[in-house]
C-alpha cells in the first residue's frame, strides 16, 4: 500500500486528540494518557506528550504481512495447560511478527510523528518510551498488567520502528495468550496500539507506582506510593524492594500533611540509560548512602498524593461511580519536576464485595522461616516448588508454593495454579503482587532470601493475615476462614469499640462494623517500630559504641535520633487514627513497666531495678518525673504531629495508672508544654480506671478528665491484691469476682452522676459474654474488645439490650 492511500489520522493519533472514548482505537493505556493530557494538564498535573498508533494500524500490518491468516493456524494447536506447548507456539508467533516488515504507510506515519516530537523538544534524536496498549486493556473485565512490552530510552527512527514491531510481538506472550483463553477473548479481535511518549529523565532521579486505594485491605481513604531510584521498570517488575509511603486523603484535602507511614526499602539497584553502550538501559548498584535515604521528599510524596486524588476524582466523575486508580509516576532529574506516565482503573479491591467480610485466622504458629510484605489477606499451605528460571516452569504442580527471585509476565499460567507465591524481590506494586491479587492467590514479596532458605518439597504455611508483614512458617499449620455477612447487622445502643495494637492491621480491622477504637496501645508501636529507649536516643552521643551501632542500624537515615522516635510513634498512631476516621480513637500513652522499658535497645542504663515493677515507676508517675520528663516530651510531640500536622483530630488521649488527682493535674501541665491542652482543638483526655483510688475518688477524677476507661486486668489485681503474673495465685485472679464487679458498678454510677463518659477496654468482655451482659445492664457507655470478639459480642449486646427493652 502506498503512503498516499492511507490516512495518517487512521494510523497515528496525538495525545491531545485522544480521550477515554477512544479505547477501541488506541487501547485503554493510550486512551487514558490522552484523557489525562487533555483534561488534567490544565489542572497542573504533568503528563509527557506523545502519540499513539491505532488498532487500525495494527490490523493493516497483519493484513499486508499475511499474518492475519498464519497466526490463527498456529493458535489452533496451542494447549494453554501445557507450559511447554504454550511456550513453543507463542515463540513461533512472536518470531513471525518480528520477521515481518511494517507497511510503508505505518512506518511513514510513525517516523513523521516522531520527528515532530523531536522538534517540539529541540532534540534531533529525542529519547522516548514505547509502550504497548491492547484494545481490551483496562476495561472493566480485563487487566493486562505486564502482559505486553515497554521499551525505554528509544532513540532514532530505526530503533523506534524495531521497538514498535517488538510491541506487536508482545501481544503473543505466554501470559497474554493464556489470559485471553481464560477470559474468552478472541485472539484476532484484540488489537494493539503503541504509545510513543517523551521520556522523563527519572534515570537521574526516582520513579514508582501509586494507588488511590490500599492494595491489600481495600481501604479507600489512603494513597499508597512506592518509590525507587532510576527508571520505573524495576518497581513494576519487582526487581527492587522500593520505599513505601501512605498518605491520608480526607485531611490531605483539608491542606494538612498527613503522611501516615514511611517505610524504607533497600533499593539496591537502579535502571539507567546505557550511555555509550549497546543497550537502551542497564542496571547499576545504588550506593549504601542513597539506599539509606528515602527516595523522594515529603513535599514530593504529598504532591503525588494530591495528583492521585485529582486523577481518581476525574475518572470517578467520568464513570459516574467511585474509580480507584493505579498510576505510574516519574521525577525528572534534570528539571526536578514530577510527571504521571500512566494511569488505569484499579481492578481488584475496587470490585470486592462490601456486604461480606472474609477473614483468615491461623490457629497456631510454627517456626518462623521468612518475613516479607504480605499481598492479600489469605493463608495458604503446601510444598515448596523452587523455580529459578523460565526453563523450570514445566516442573510446577498445582497446589504448590511457588518460590522464586521474582516473577515475569510469562509465569501467569503457573501462578494461577499456585497455592501461594513467595519472592526474594519486589514491593506491593510489582508484577508478582499485581497478578497474585488478580488471581486471589496469597503472596509474600521482598523476603530477600527465600530461594536460599527454602528447598523444593519443604512443607510451609504462608500467612498474609497478620498485617503488613507476610510470614512463612515451617510445616502445614491449621487455619480457619470466617465469612461475615455485614448487611444485616444492627448497631446496639452501647458503643462497641475495638482494641487495636498493630498499625499494620488497622485498615483491615476498620472493615469490621464498630464504633471506633477504645484502646490503642503505644507499647506495641514502640516495641515493634521504634525499638529504642527514648532516653537512649536523647543521650545518643553518651552511649557506648556497641549500643550506638545497634541504634544506628535501627534509625538508618536519621541524623536527629529523637526525631526518629517522634516520627515512628506518630506514624503508628496515625495509621490507626486514619483507619477509623472520623470515629474516635483513644490512644493510651505509654505504660511499660521499668523491666519492659529496660528491654528496649539502650534501655538498661536508664531504668531502675524494682522489686515489683507492676506497681512501681509506671504510667502517670513517669511523665512528670525529672527522670523521664524529657522522654515523655517526645510522646507529646508525636501526638501533636498526628493531630496538628496530619489533621487527625479524632485522636483522644488516655492517661494510664494515674494514682491521685494531683498526678492527673501534673501530667496535664506537662502535656500543655507541648500544646496538648484539654478542650483545645477538641482534645479530650481520658483516664484509665484501674486503681481503687480511681473508683473511690471518681467524682473528683471526673472534674479533670473527659472520661474513664476501665482496665479490668489491673483493677482486678489491685482489688483482690493478687499479682496477675504469679502462676501460684493465678486461680484467685477473676474479673467476675463480686468485689471487682462492685467496684465497676460503683464507678459507672459515679460517672453517670457527673455526666462523664465511661467505657471498658480490659480483656474480660472479650472472654466472657456474661461479663459483657453485666456491663450493659449497668449502663456502661462503651465496650472495647479484641477484633476477633467484636462481632459475636455485638450480637450478644443486641440481644441483652432487646431483653432489657422488653422488660422495662
């Protein structure tokens, strides 16, 4: 066909003439690029300009080369369940495409558009990204993530035309063929468009992926951002363990800076231009100094999150319903500017049913073998199958645990047969993570050394049901699956709240019907996220060399050691407050005993040895004491950061183990030094009711606090005079003892008389339904429970309330 007889517009479209109405013409990926370039660039969202070949151009190529007749013949002999057969036939088709010349009309249109792009950037050989976009890509029932090829740093017309041909060939990768068979797509009805886009020089800076929804729990109010150095393919393919950041959307829209969490990835290598080499790109090591730093600044994190919100808003308005988005971004190292280089609807969590909740629970734990990032929230068990390269795929058997360095697109046929997946490398947005979510297969990525620690045939259990961390345990462990119908559950008059310790599980726990958090313990956050005694951070330069080295390892990237304590404690608190926002979250300030504080890194030199730490230097007594005063200030700064900087004003505070009225006043005076003033900006301060003096003087405590929360464990211990840590007298410890119940009854009545809120956050209501019934009958305002007890106690409380209503 001559150049003159083919309309260039039918073969190539510029982004400014493309919208989401053109999916059939240029595929979902390119239609989305055009949509953003046209509609969102005016809003300040940067999208690199470019053009796309059309589906018509692809069909012209097949017709003129005769491949439209030859490919179906080869496809007729494929058995997608036979990995070897699939690989063989797919390779034949790809080589046929690579051997076929592009039609003159198509070549001319591509080259002409490329030269125009070069001229626009004053560059004779502009560097471009060449991306595949299938015509069914990113439609509601299809997700072709990673199936077709992308080529980066393509320069000159000869290399561009070669890359285009390779994109066409990638429509027949093993995974692409298998996926179309599985979903009933006619291979010859799916066409390919090619996007040619000016490169962003992220090889000189950073890049990554972000979602406007939490990829594991489906929590809608967070933006998840992954970042690493260099070009973005390493993050997408799972070749590096990237940084991970969470940003809270509701208060971001209010102008706050709600970076909920920052996790440092190893980022051990980066993909850069192969300047002077024979390849377009190459991987090079990242320096230890760079690896120890976050890849992007807080300002960049917040800017990306704002763009994610704007992109989600635009696509949701266009669709007429919520449309969480999956986006790729890049930062230009020459200009310092951020760009969005791809966006597509998220296709897993956004489709999940909201009327039912499925929760997996391990019944017992075995020896922990490995830890990585959990993908999904399921548990699986089976024998290990170690796959080191594509030639071993045929060995894989259904029901095995796939263990590998990282997965590639052609691995999808065996991934769907796996009970679970474990990789050395990758983050939450890598190929293995994306595909495993689509397939509903639990995966643990970024373990670092799975292929060294596990052997073929090893029996293991992989658990993604324990929060952010995915754990690989030795042996086949028993677990259960709980399915909860959320559609019919009424809310009782008594507030049913939740005790939450782990920030990593907060998003998932928030899906359980509840009225907020009645107890969030700082101790868990300090033990698991901070790990270092606060005074060791304050006196870092005075410590011995060994302890300093241990702290340096934990506080990697922080020169200001006390700020590490503030930031990590704030992040843990913020994750819980955001998960349940705008419902109230009552955070109990630190309540370690001296022996527990001594167990933190660097702690032994700062803690006295006490004969009975349970009733010693703990709780309120520490906060105003000169020995701990400065360390308590770090806690106050963390709380203030959550409330003021992040805007999470649903955070309420609770003072533990406050023995006297004077102590309550002294603690509040100390807090006020850091701007934490009761009643200011809606701040409420509660007191734990866990000492007999709290009950006896309840009317006076009610004058200086906004509410009580009964700690049944300590109250029982001190009422009965029994050490709850002593096995010898353990049989005496009983929260349902009449003496304890009289104490509880008394404080509830005192609180009611003074108009002060009162709840309970101890273990007893979670363990004993009859105790929960007693509390409801006494008129308690709220009961806070462990997550596993929330639903069953809710139903029991509803029954008790119904009976009380019927009898009144």
